[in-house]
C-alpha cells in the first residue's frame, strides 16, 4: 500500500482550492506532510484547518469533494480493492471539509452502481430484482457492499462468435435449393450426366 500513497495524496490535494492550499501551508508541520505524501496526514491537516470556521472558500472545497465523489466509476483495468480505496478516499475527503456524507445504505448503493458493468452487471440486476420482489435489500454499509462484490462470481468474457443462421434464413436456403433442383436447367443437367455415365459404361 505504500506505493499507493502518492496517487491518493495527489487526488485529495487536487480537490482543494488555492485558498485552502495556502491555509494548509501555514500549518506548523506542513513541510513534513508534503514531503511524506501521506494522505492520512493530509486529511488530518485539512480537518484541522477547515472545520474550525465556516468560510467562503470552504464551500468551494465541499463542492469539489462532492463532485469527485459523484464522478467515481470503476475502470475496466481497476481492481475491486483499488476502487474501494479510491471510494474510501472520496468519503474521507468530504468528511474532512465538512461535507454532509450520504447515509451508509446510500454509500453502499453508490459503490455497487459504480462498479464496471462488464463484470458486475449480474450483481446489480440480482440486487434490483431482489429489492423489487421483497426477497432482500441492498447491503447496509459500504463494507458489506465491498464484501458482497468480492465474493460474487464475476461475469465471463466469452470470445465473440459468429451469429447462427436464423430459422427464416434456413427455410429460405432450403427453398432455394429445392427450386434449383426442380428447375428445367437442373433437369437437363442431370440427363446429360446420366447419358455420359451410360456411354462410359458401354465402352
């Protein structure tokens, strides 16, 4: 996980306004936080500098944090764990700037709905059907949603196959073949072949 700290740190920092950046630079241990690129230390610094007062630029930070959370979508090359870490980071960022968080069930639904469709469509459909028929409900927490997705059998990716001929195509081809066999030209061709065969037999 150490190698993941840099990208996470950058993601959190990119959500901050220039005013918030300036406020963070004024903290006592900012040089240590910035040199270590530790996202946890950065979040603590944001909490310490932003939650004490309600300022105009804090509203911009909350907007940025909400926007980042709402834009999350697992990519085709991203593992479930990688996406979970990113999702957790978005929630912690909202919390750090004083943004009201979605309730636990909403976080669970958001997480599942933002999993890549090619792998998790079956899980989404199953949960929706269970909910509609009263057979079950969505996981109650984000942790439960992650555990469910991690245990779910992923959709396969079969190789493309050529489409089979339809019943209409088969009937059409059979009808054409019969018509060709019964045509006058086909009849004459059979007679010529028969005569040639008899001549060769006589010789």
